[in-house]
C-alpha cells in the first residue's frame, strides 16, 4: 500500500470512530485494512536497519576469519611447488612422478628449474635435475653461480645440460625434440654423442644411428731401398753336356 492509501485508511478509521455511523462489518473491514497497512509498513522499514546490521556482522566475521586463519604455505607434490595456485589442485601424484591436471607452472627448488607444463605432462625429480617423462613443457632456470654445475633435464634418449636458458621440450613414447629459445644447451645422447644448440635451433632424438665405416686396407710396408728393383737371386750355371761314345 502506498503512503497516500495508508493515510487515507487512517482518515477513514478516524471518521468512523467520530461518527459511529458505519455498520459493524464496514468498521471491521476498515480496521483490517489499517492493521494490514501497518504490518506491511513495519516489514518494509525493519529490514532496512536489520540488513545493515547483518552486513556489519558479516564484515566483522570475514575480518576475524582472515586474521585468525593459519597462513597456508605453497603445497608441494613429490617435491614440485606450484608458482601460481596450489600444487595439490594442479598436480596429481603418480608414484614418484607428477601429472599436470591443468596447465601449471612449477619449480623444483633443489635444482631451481622452472617448468611450464601443459595438461597431461608428466615430470619426475632426479638427483641432478628434472626428468620429462611425457608431454610438452617449457623450461627455464635461475642463473647459475660461478663454478656451479649446469642444471640437467633428462629425456628418453639422453639429457640436456642447461647453461642459463629457456627452451621447449616435447617428449613422446618413442622420442622427442627440443627447441632452444634463449641461451645455450648441450644434448648428451645415451651413446655418448653430444650436440650443442643455438637459439632458434631444434634437435630431435633419438639421434640417427651411427654410420658404420668399412675398415681401411692397411698400406703395404715400405721396401728397403726405396724404388730400386730388388736384385734377383743368381741362377746356378747349367753343367756342360757329356758327349756319348
């Protein structure tokens, strides 16, 4: 009911009381209208201040929760720490490896190797670095100190020594490749061969098989005397024929 109707109902009730000319049924209807209008007006006004009170209580409760809750450090899954978000929500442990359940950026604090892993990429910590077991990842490392050994990323057919750089690895079930973006890396195959990469270069593994070379024929030994002819051994003289008699 609007303010105008509310005031009109009050006036009608006042006139009814003064004149007492209305029948009882009409007076009851007017009284009911007045009481209903008053109840609606009370419900409209009351929430205005109760809502403000509830908002203030909620704000105080939020402040108390933020202050009182324990600080949550970065959770780690099998040694990998998420650099954004919680590792437990982005990585799934599988044995001693981890599987990225979403694109995630993690770091191995021991080797200081940073990895941006695609969904489904599998990683594993190694004593000297990180192993890319499958999937596509982008790798970068913190600057190495003087005399510090290079960080290492292990793949299916060898390892990559990192000398302060950024590169992308794609590891499949039977091989993979690396593309160097910045810095320099050295690929060491399991058979001992090495390849150095410059920015912009891509290397695939396993490396092509070594080409077998036919053994070379040894050169003849030099003959004493150089190019001179060797003297033939002397021929024994033929004995003279004996005449018959």
